[in-house]
């Protein structure tokens, strides 16, 4: 009978680095040609598990390696827009022919035209609060564009960023922006909860983003404008400033003319009620024409909602517009001021609608 062999000082098994002498699974630990010793039996389950993990994990590792080139192909701008949420303060920079450039620390520069976006109105309550360094409460009401759909996290929505952007400009005032956006709402839905929101939050400034879902659902236009007027009256009666925000540029709209018509309607109501209006449509159209930010760069994967970069740029431009409105009596404009009335808005919207209608869907 062959004498039993004992485990050597160095385990000869190919996974030797994972075992010490006492747990060596090599068959030399038992008699040659016979069943392993008790030590070998105790090591067998560990050997089986090791081999099982080897066969399971190795294919997964290979698959991951095959996918890495695809991940590397993701545009750096898209990755940066998703990763960076908190933009750092940056000084104003020269943006060439397009005007003012503001660094968002996301993927470069958010450009704001020198002549806009002009709110074409006054914000007396906001002006007083910011000039005196008193707390400012802003209520942002709207649909998914206000709620922040398309942003990687709530902190990337425009209301959250606006709070940061205004706080940078007015550090002595404690600025608070309340996000009251609800996805899918039309103006009628927002009007229905406006009174309660005003009572609960007692805002100094109400930013009402509306029109997008109304346009896409072809809501009755007269009813839409009546709802805007009623809501604006409620806001003023509460003692707050009112600021309208129109539709975002949407190249994929099935009926570009109807979509653009609601932009015009909002500007008409703003003119009639002497309400400042922030035109996302005009700003995004300017970006598209200047190629500073082609529309796809600002949109979520559904090509409709904004992404993190889009919300950041919209917020920066809005903060700049509010600051310009508040400080225009003290500051000298760097460029001639263009007041965007309903007539000028309609002309721009019509031109934009014709351009969008003539282009293939992207």
C-alpha cells in the first residue's frame, strides 16, 4: 500500500494564493490512489465554490470589457451634464457676437444675448426686497418643465438652480425658491391650485410657466387666455409680483404653427396685463440659430424636456433677466434694450415656426 502523502509547505494548487498550507485542496494531501483525507474533504466545497465563481464571473468580466468601448463613446458633454449639479460661481465673460457668457461649470458656457431675454416689465416687490437685502420667497408653478423632468436629480431643476443663481447675485438676501411644478398639467390645473399655493407660501414673486401642454393638447385658446388673466389677477391680489414663462422650443411638435401660436397668446396677455414675461422660446431659438447650444444639446432623450444643461442655462438667463429688471434704474445697459411686445414676439414665432416646419425631424 502506498504511503499517504502530506500537504507540502507550499500548496501546488493553481489557486495557491488563496489558500494556506492547512487548507490546500491539492490531492497530494491524501493517499495516492485513495480517497482524500479528512482535511481534503473539508477543502472540497471551497474548491467547488472557487471553480464555480471562476466560470460565472469570467464571462461577466468579458461582457463588461466588450461594453466599455460603447460607454467611452458617450459624448463628454452629456456625461458632464449628468454628473455636475452644483455650478460654481464664475465671472462674466465675453461671448463674442452673441453677448454675455456665464460659466455653469457643466460643459462650458451658457450664453445670454445682450438684448435679452428682456422681461419687458417691472417687479416692484422683488426690487424692494433685493435692494434692501430682505428675504425673498419665489413660487415657481408650472408643469414638468418646472418640476424638473429630464434632470438627473431634483437639484438640477430650474427652480433649485435659480435659488442658487439669485443667491450669488444677492448674497445679503435669503432667497428661497419653492418648486410647485406638476408634470402634465395645463393652465386650468395650475389655476385650480394657485389660490392654495399663494396662501400657504406667501410668495414675493410668482413665476408661472404655462402653455406647453395646452398647445400640445390644442386647448381652446380663448379659455387658455382667460385662465392666464384670472391667475395673474389672483397673484397680484396676493401682493406678489407675477412673471410669466412661455413655452420651450420644441422642434418635434406635430403642429408647429399651433404650438407657436400659444407663445404669441402668452405675450399678448402679458402686454395686456402689463406682466413681465420670460421667453424661453425666444432664448432657445437664439441659441439654435447661433449654434451656441444646438437644441439637441439642451434636451433630454425624449427631445422635448430639458436636460441638466438646459435647465442650468435657462436658470442662469432668468436670474440675469431678473437682475437686469431690478437694477435697470441704477445700471447703464451694455447694449440697446429690445422690448419684446406681442407683435415682435409674433413675428419671431412665425419665422421660427416656418423654419421648424421646413426642417426634417431630428
